C-alpha cells in the first residue's frame, strides 16, 4: 500500500512538472535600449493641402539599431483618426498608429514611398477614393 501511495504521488508530481513545461513560452529578442533623443525641427515644410496633418519625426528600430523617420505631412486614414506616436516604455518599443472611432490602423513604412498617400486609405478603412491628388 505504501508503495502504491508513493508511486501515485511521484506520478502526480511528474505530471504537474510536465504540464508546466508544455505551457512554457520561450521568447528570443535583441534589446537595443531606448532610442536617441528626437531631432528638433525649427521650421515645418509648407502644408500640401488643408486636409493634411503633421506627424513629428521619430526613431524606430531596424535590426539592432534605430533609424530616424523624418517628420511629414500626411492625410489621415479616415476622418477623425488621430496619430498616436511611437514610444519606448518598460524596455519595449511600441510603434506609432492611427486610432479613432473606426479602429486602429498601423503605420507601415512600406507606404512611405508615396508621400501624399502614406497612411491614407490603408487598412481598408479609408474614404474609398484612394486619396487622389
């Protein structure tokens, strides 16, 4: 009887240990620390049109270093969207995004090639006209 109890307890401990290991998560990342201080802009370029908003420049991580993203004029992805700038908090970087009543739209640096339509009409939430000039 003693042997049965010991065996049962041992199996229970082993099962608990295996369960803990199978639920474990492994995360591998590179910490590059906080970004440098933002650059100071003394004069903004002229506004391209009345529906454009200014986005301050910011640092964002690329590989194991930060790259500067110049400030720029852009149109919102949908009316009333507001820009939430990127931030570094608790040893983590959080990218900038647009937010509002129609949901969140992430900024994608691949969109930067068309400077007049950077975030405009991306994420399927735009005004539908493609942001014509």
